[in-house]
């Protein structure tokens, strides 16, 4: 199972002894729905059968069940077997303690003491593939062989993983950092969705605060006129769609003087993100 959003939830899962999946805003509370309804809504949300499989509500019998062993894989950073453990029953958590509010489908995990996390590259070549491009996939090997392979690999300290997840040199890495750390800007912020689609495009991060919606855009390098036009367009479209208050946050490595002047009276806050990383209000 892939740790949510490219591995960015790996630390949260380990610390909270859980695994989770998203799409809850589209699928809803599974406890009041049939397996057919969940599968249909999951497909409509672009999740395929992943939600239904995680909840164990599939006709094929290929869903997750209480007592199953889960292998958690994080493609970022650099392919890690984060942990292996036994899962409990599915739960619906309306207010998850996670940076992604739509990750409301949870299963508790009793992690095995196998010396994880370890790098995928440290596993022997004859170890079955632990990588999955989907959220969930069946493991092709035996539990005993996996345990032997993982136990022989050098363990990676959790704090090293957390540091690697937080750092980044690409715009994608900035997205991961923002999803985990947006409340450092404002403790009132709650992440709603990553790459949220609206009629004029995809908002990098859609968030909420006590006053309404917050559009967050991230740009590697210096943000110029195009970035200002983009975030203003998103804000205008979202306000028109929701009829609610909308403000903006533009995060970049630097800003031109024109950008600073352009947003001065437009309810858009600028934050400089250094890739060490740190935030400075502009």
C-alpha cells in the first residue's frame, strides 16, 4: 500500500499507528452505503476500486480484511518500506489528524518489529516487488521471505525520513512540504484537497479557514506576473462557484517587485519558501 500523496503521510501513519485512504469528500461515510454504491462513487471520483478494496467492500473478495498484513511503501523519498503490520477494522474518521482532510477512511495498524523503515534498494534482488503504482496491490511473495529480507536491511531513522520529506528541490517537493506544513503559515488553516479541479484549472492546494476558502499556489524560483494572474483567476472562479469568501496564498522562492505591488490590495499573501525550508512573511 502506498503511503498517501507520494509518501508524504508516511510519518503520520507511523506515529498514529494507522493507514488511510482519501476520496472521502466524494464517496462519503461508508457505514451507510452498500458495496455497489461505494464502488460506483469511488470510480466517479477517479479512485477506481481503491476505496472499496481498502474498506473490504468488493464482490471479488480482493479487499482488505481485519488481520491482513499491510506493507506500507513510500515512493518519496527514494522508495522506502515504511512499515509492515497487521490491520484492524475500517473506520470513518470525520476529522482526521492529518494534513489531508479527505483521508477519513482509517485502519489501525499493529506494526511488526522488523527493523523498518528500510530502503527498497537495500532489499535483495529475489525479494518480490513491494512497489505499487496504485494505492493498493496484492503482494506476490510470502510473509516469511519479506520478513527475512527487511530484517537484514539497515534501518533508517524516522527523523531522517521526516527531514527528507520536508526538504525538496523541485516544485513537486514544495507541494509535499506545503501539505504537511501549511499550518505554520496560519494555525487556522485546514487542507481540503491537493490539486483541486475547478473550471479554470487545478488549484495547487485548496484549504479552509474560519473565514472561508483559501487558494494556495506554489512556484519554484521567482514568481512573476503569470503566477499572479493564475491565483487571481482561481480565486475569482472559486468565489463565483461557492458564493463564499476566498483569499489567496502564493508561495515561491522569491517575488519580483511587480508581483509584490500587484497583490498589495487583492487579499493575496506572499510567503518566501527557502528550500532548507523556512517561511518568511513578505
